[in-house]
């Protein structure tokens, strides 16, 4: 609870709110503002490559700007992964998640209000849904794997051991994170429209779809990313960093010394 008395806590939460708002505003604008009325292809101007590049580039820029203040999460799944690896408190994680969801909602709402044509206000290409060629199970797996790649990249780029070896790692860490987002978008846009961010999926679904439609596939874009973040946290902390082995050795040493910590 001591965190609630520090300005740094509120500064970081505000940074997450503003960064997520900017990310959603610019990312969704990329999707809805490229289509002219007579075009039939939803990706006729920038295509999948342009949309993937805009999302990855935005993450690179915004993580670079906010990493020194809040860690540059912009994503409840990333925050969840950091919580699981004990890199942040539960109170801070909850505050970040609320700020990210509110920022996403407001960012998408701005785009919706600033566009005036029926075509631009269409949910096609904006909301995250499992496309007709794939099952919901396939969509869940795509979101799981995509988020695993993202969160695993975040852990790797923020690894203290790597930072200690190379002074350039903290400066360049937003680059692989942005590139991971770019690659995941290329792979999963045809399947789900690429969520890998529960706040993004929540914002677009609530603003661009009716209340009855908004919750249809939304669970996929929350369950998949959170499971992906969980898997990435376990893999990084307990396999790559041998956290499980250290815990087991500590437990055995404690047992062999009659329940007392080894001297």
C-alpha cells in the first residue's frame, strides 16, 4: 500500500493510459482511414504489411518513450507476465490494467467519432474476430502463440543479466519488441485480425460492435493472451533461468537440515 503514496506510481499509471490511448488511436486510424468508398478490398491501400508495420512501429516508439517511466507495457498481457515473475506488485498491475483498458476505449472512441462515413465506421477489419476460414480453437491458439512470442521477447529484452553484459540493450530493447509485434501481425491477421492485447480487443469490440455482438469472440482475445503470457513467464523464469531447479534445491537443502535454512 505504500506505493499509493508515491507520485511515481501515479505517473507510471498515467503514462500507461496515455501511451495505450495513442497506440489505439493511431493503430485503428491506420485500419479505418485507408479505404476509399469505391474500393472493394479492405486492405487495398496499405495491406497486411502496412498494418503490421504500423502496429510494430507504434509499439517501438511508445515503448521507447515510456519504458523509463512505467516499463512501457501498453498491454494487460505484458503486465500480467510481469506480475507473475514478481517484477511488479499486484496493486500496480491492477492500476496498469485499468489504465490500459480505459486508454484503449478512449483511443478507439476518438477514431470512431472523427470518422463520418458508414464505411469508416464499419467494424470490418477493426474488431478482433475469428475469420470464417478458421475455428475458434484455431483463433485461441493463434492468440496464445502470438502473445507468447510478444511476452517472451519482452522478458528477453528486459533481462537484467543481458543488460549487465551490454550497455546498449536497455536502449535498443524496444526494437525487438516492436519487431515481434510486426511479425505476429503478419502471421495472425488472416486468422483473428491479431489481438495479442486484451485492451485493444476490448476497446474495438465495445466501440465498433453492438452490445450483443461485442462479447461473441471477446473471450478468445482475453483467455488466449493471458495464457500466452503465463506460458512465457513460466518458460523464461523457471526453465531458461532455472528458477524451478533453484527452488527445488533450496527445498531439499531445507529438508536435509531438519527444516532449518542451510548455514
